[in-house]
C-alpha cells in the first residue's frame, strides 16, 4: 500500500518538484494543493500518512495550518514537515510547538532535503503500520470483550432459569421480568448502561429460592407463619449467593435479590427499607416481578386478568411500589401487553379465558411473596 502524502505550497513549481521527488521511488502517492484551506478540507475526508507544508502562504501560514491539522480526528501523530528557507530558531520553536515533526530546506537539489524526506516517508509508513496494528488489536479486544460479555449474560440467564424451573413450568417468567424491567428503567430515564444491566440482572431476583424446600415453595395452599418465614429467607440467601462478586452484573443482581421484596412504605423485607433507601434496580424489578406473577399461572394459583393486575399496581403505588416505577411501566402499556401475550405458553391471557379468582382471594390464599412474585 502506497504512503499517502499531502503537499501544500502556494508555488506550483515547488509543488510539482515535491510531487516528482517524493513519488520517484514508487512508494508514495502525493496529493498537492496550492490553497491550504482546500488541503484541510481534503484532510477532513481522507487519511494521509505524511504532510509537507510551506511556511509562507497567503490566507494561512504553515504554522496555523499545522495547528489546525493536528486538531483533526486521527491526525495527532502523522509526521508533518514544514518547508521553509527561514530556518531561524524562533520559527522552528513556534512550528514545533504547533506540532511540526521536522523541517525541510527550500533548496531543490539539497542532499539534506533528500535524506530528510526519505526519513519522513519511512516514518509516515511506520506510523501508519502502528496505527493499523493498534486498530486491529482494539478490534480484537472489543471482540473478546463482547464474547466475554455474552458468556457472562448466558451464565446469568441459565442460573436464573435453573431457579425458575423449580416453581414454574417454563422459564418464561424470567425473560418477561427482564423485559418489563428494561421498559421501566428506560422510561425512568436511567443511563443506557444501567438499563441494560438491570435487564440482564433482573432474572437473578429469585436465585435464593434454590435453598427453599419444595414442600414449601410448591405448596398449593396457604402457608403457615413458619413456612412464610422460610420463604422470606430467599431474599437474604440470594444476596449472599451473589455477594462479593467482581462482576458488576452480579453485584447488581445481589442488590435486586436483596431488595425486590422491600416496600416503598417500609413494610417489606428483609431490611424494612423504604422509598429511596431501596436500590432503584430493586424498585424496578419489584414492579415487573409482581405484575408477571399476578398475570401468570403458578402451581398454587390461577392467573389474574391483565387489567386487574394493572389496577393492583395503581392501587399500591406509594405503598408497595415506587410511584415513578409504576407510572413508567404503565406509560408503555402497549409494549407490556405485547410482552405478556408473546410470552404465554398457554391461552389463559386471551379475552375469552374465564376470569381468574379475585385479587382478594389470591392474596388471602397465598402470602404476598408468592401470590405476587415468584
């Protein structure tokens, strides 16, 4: 690949000489400009490996050109030689401060010019190789990082699905909660990275249920006070399982596991946190988890109609739920309905399906932590 050189001089004869001289060995392709402004316009659109610029030109001198060129994207390290017959120390110092790499004497037959020019061509080629190598390495690092991220996400999802299969016929609850959570996070205006991380970490909210005995977790009837106490340990256990990880996603998952049964009014568990004391990710997932649990079939309950579950969220915002999270969820209701419909493995969400038991009967038959969230 030929070294690309940019030549700028207001003298056509000098430009022609430079072009012939620099292209003589067939290693360089030169693009010449009489007008420095036009040369800068070209440099914004094309990549060059080497720049030769005259010192004294109308409209813009060589030093001003160098300053402007150095500010262009990707032009910080490209070799620049200023061509001048004024080799005074003050001119050299000013040019070097502006970003010049070297100087070429304005003497057509100068041996010094020939040697310096050859060195500059070699330097330009070397800088381009380094740049290409750096770009290649950056691409490889990005690909490796992306692959690690994908593996990290897959491990999290599979861990969550393993827990989900214990008290649900399919793992769809996990995916729906993740999607609902992303809707809420986005609508709250949280940073894009945090929205993504909440989406990925939300499936870990019930990981602590691996420690809950099946005879309690899957019990079809009302739980005793003792059984409820055991069920409630899943939040703390989940936090312990995920605690002290160096992975940011797992750290966020620990927050969600610990806090998704806290209540806005402080009446939740395990820590009785209230309002903004509850991590925002846990407040987001609390709404998503309860809504999906209400509207899907479980071993211990039938699903509630979508609108009844919606009304439950509205009635309990400011008590059980962060009002902003509820409003964010409801503001994208059409998307919620699409997710709810698309995630169903059985037809009980369809309009013709008989209504499920009332809200009151479900709450009475099953404690909130299982009637309202899995």
